[in-house]
C-alpha cells in the first residue's frame, strides 16, 4: 500500500483575472476549488493512473471538513486526524499576466497530534510506500521527516521525500528511496548555481552520495534528470505542449515515478513516466490522467 502524508493540506482556490491591478477591484473570469497539498496531489494522480493509496495528515475547521468531502468525492481513501485549534489552509492562486500565490497558515499542531500520526504509521509493514512531501505547519521541528524515517528504519519501507531545505537534507543520511528537488531547490540546498544539464547531474550525484538512493531533478521546460542507485543517469527534454498550470506538476512527477517503478520495476521507464505525468498536469487545468500521460509518452524527444 502507498501512504501519502500531507501535514498541512489546503483548499486551493484558483482564480483567473484578465489583467490584475493591485489596489483596485478585480473580477475573476474563471474559478476552481480543489483539495490541495503535495501528498494529496500525489494520491490524486496515483488514483488517475490506477493505483490505490491512503492519505494521512491533519485537518481542522470548516475548511478541513471540505477538504475531506472533496477527497471522498474524488473516490480517494483518507484517514486525516482532526485538529481542534484553527482551520486548514485556503491557498489562493491568481492566474493573470503573472501567476501569484497567497498561502494560508494552517492549524497549530500539538505533540498529541503528532503522537496520533505515529500510531497510524506504526501499522505500516515491509514493502509499503510512504510519501513525505511538502511543507510542515509552523512550530514543528524541521527534523520531523527525519524523525519519522528513523522510527521506521527497520521496517524497510520505500520512502519518497519531496521537500525543501532542511526538511530534505536532514533525511539524506537515512537513505530515502527517492527524492525530487527541482533545480531551484537543488541550488538552494547546495548553495550553487546550475548552468546546464551537466551541472545538474553532477550535483544530483552529490545528494546521492549523501545518502539518497535515487534523485530526480526537475528543470521545468529544460526537462529532468534522474540518477539511480544502479549507477545510471537519464535525461530528457519534456514533451512539447502548452503549459497552462503549474499547480501539482512536481507532485505529478513523483506520482509518475512511483507508478512506473512499482508497475515495471524499471528505473528508465519510471523516469519517463515521471516526466510525462508532470507534463500532463502542466498541460491541463487539472492533474494528469492516464490517457494524457500515455499520449505524451509517445512524444518524448
């Protein structure tokens, strides 16, 4: 079973404005409302690809109830823990001349809440896949993902981590199955500037040397790189298409990689599924569907 953890889920309110002008009243031309959060996005895409998962994390208030309602409406399985104080986030994404985001804070979690999460994770068994992705609510330690991995090190889980800065670097010595920084995150982690694909490969391998088994680096329109624990390196440009949506493209890449690996046990196939799944989300208003992914697979340069 695949378990995705979204510690700080949201309602993503996506609005289109023809020409956004600050300081005045602007009217939308289109509105969308989705359950959001990186782990939730991974579960949605896995479901679209035909693989079941269970969503774990925390919800609070009326927004939390709506997140759960929408997840069940999609047909996903969740076991969120209710938090008494605060409310789950509303993240506003404005599409106009430029794309602007305003993200909410989320509820305040307690030690008891984290204890409840550990009680759920205690049920995982060898061979299960655990996806730790996204930011964590304020007040929690940046070692949280590291603490989770330490606790379950002997269970031989396949753990995927998609996070930034300390949340990611702290887990590397614990040998996560796969990590997926983007180019900007890789630059921030290593305090360097990546000039080309060769640089990206070199520094992806440095993260691998620190402990990650497999490293995917997404480079937006310049494609992606995968360095594997088998010593292979793969690179491809993305399929040709018009990008209309940046929300969830990186999460879709991770979902596509997990789908490809679990289905074929082949890193090269997993990589191409990863790239095409990310692109399928970028080319649509929603998240990738299996038909869209398979159409793009035929277009990989």
